[in-house]
């Protein structure tokens, strides 16, 4: 499910579809509507599977670029503010466990 969402959102990025509008508005339009939008706008006879592959290729290109520029798995981490305990509100004391993550 995570991989599907990652490819889907990468695909919407490639199509310049705003995730702030698309993500919360599944009730208004969904993946099949995006396929129809791409078909209408480009004339291409694409499928949802093909659009998901576009997203997957985009992610692979981003990873290849980062590898070329010297990024390693040691760089792939959450920021310290995410790993530090929350200090206010109902989540006071909660944090992402660095070892479990």
C-alpha cells in the first residue's frame, strides 16, 4: 500500500496536480478521473497502470540523482525535530523511536 501511494503521488507530481487538493478530495475525483484528465489533455490512450509507472520511474530517477550526488542510506533519516519528544499538548512525551524506525 505504501509503495502504491508513493508511486501515485509521484505520478500526480509529474502531472503537476496539486496534492493538497487531490489528496483530501478523493470524494470529488479519484485515480480514474486523473486518467480521463490526462487522456483529454494529451490525447494519449494511457491507463492507470501506465501513470503509476510514470510515478515509479520518477522516484527511481530521483534516487539515481541522489546516488550520483553522493547521498547514501546514512543521509536517509528523519530530522532531529521529528525524532525528539513532543513537549506540549496531548502528545506530550511521544516521539518516533530512532531504533524502531
